[in-house]
C-alpha cells in the first residue's frame, strides 16, 4: 500500500476484508476470548444473515464488567473479585453481547473516500467503521489505526 493518500483512494484500499464478527448471542466470556486470541479490540455484531446489527468493543466489555448484567443480584464482576468470590467469577454470566453492544454502528461502503471516512469517524467519535454492501452484509472493517497508516506523515514513510 502506498503511504501517500490520494482523493481517489477508497475504503476498499485500506479495510480489513472479511473481519472477525460475532452474533448477538455470543457470551461476554466468549467475546473476551475472541478479542484476546486475535489481538483485536472490537468486532461487528451480525444477525443470522450476516447483516450488521451492532458493534462491540473491549470498552463495552469493561463497562459490562463494572456495571454488571441487567437485573443482576450478585453485584458486578469487580465487586465479586474484590470480595474474594472467585468461584462465582468462573460461572458469572455477564450476558450476551447484544445486551451491551452499540446498536446501529457507523457504516461505510467500499467506494467511500478515505478522507470522508476519517472525517465521519472523528465526527461520530468512533474507532471503527464497518464496511457493508447495500443489504448491510459485512465486507470489512476500517479502524482508526488503518486511517493513520493511510495518511502521509503517519510514520510509514
């Protein structure tokens, strides 16, 4: 990939194609394992037809650990840890990702310009944009790090 970004470059030029994704019923524990095993910080959440329905990140998981599942009577993950209830932690159910994902994520098409995509990410305050087709099927993902690599002076020269 060139280190010089031109007006003609599109999201397709910098996206990670066919990214890892999860379904809404993926457990928080499985989601954490996926992030760690793949050294990533977030993924699209898809329905049974591989259409994006949300995005979930390490930050979302951390919030779930702090807040605990909706309707929880056993307190939060961190409360259990602080109180030495480690046996409970192994079976602690933090719920499925659909309960703490960001619904309706910011999306882009393959043909969108890189500069416009960077501007949208900044305006929306997001670190990743899911690249989709007209039916919202996941094609790729662009992260803020991908954008930094695409622009001159980002250290890749």
